[in-house]
C-alpha cells in the first residue's frame, strides 16, 4: 500500500510540476504521455524524464521553443546517457548540467565538463553535429561559442540519428 501511495504522490507531483511550467492542461497531458512512452521505450525512470523536461522547458521557451522541442531534448539526453552506459546518477548529473547550460546561455566550464565525463555520447553527437572533434568542442566551450541556441538546434537536428542508435539497444 505504501508503494502505491508513493507512486500516486510521484505522479501528482509530476503533473503539478509540468502543469506549472506549461500553464496548459492539454500541453501537460501531451508532455506526460510523451515522457511516459519515452521512459517505457528506453527503460528509464519516468521521474528522471520529468525532472529533465522540467529543468529544460523554461530555457527552451526562452529560445523560442516549447513542449515538443523540450520533449525531444529530453529524449536525446536519456538516450545518449543510456548509449554512454551512464549510471542513473551520472545521467541525472549531466541532464542537470545541460539544463543549467541552456539556462545560462552557453555550454562551457563545469557544465561542459560534466557532459564530457558523464554522457560522452551526447558530447560526441554534439561534436559530430557541429563538424568538430571533441578537442575542438572543448575549445569552443572555452571561447563561449557553444550558445544555448546552437547546442539545442544541433542536438535536435541529430534526433533521428540518435533515435536509430537507440533502436539498436538490447
């Protein structure tokens, strides 16, 4: 009974968190359905997906995106973490650092270092999308050239390739 009550509380908190960010019941339902389906397909935690989505949505909105783009970025983060063999803690850390980078306007410093260490598939995907090496990616970060807009659009542009790699997961 306690487990069921805990799960119900988690679901209610997730709904409230997403509803507070989207301001729309319809967008909340769409986001929750997409995040739940994604969690099932990737065999990752729903709470982890909601947390990543919730951290990124305000920054994505500032960039002119919305729920659809944030959902794609969430899937990219979860998928690349899984492909990297990241632990749940490593995946959560890189997702948090990524969201902070989006919010700050650039991916550099600790945020970039965390992604390079904890989600190397995300870093490689970003580097490939930009046509640079990992070393050049680091340099771009040091120079403040990895803007939120550039990073988000590059990763969203890699969505289909990442999704096909995920289909190869056992």
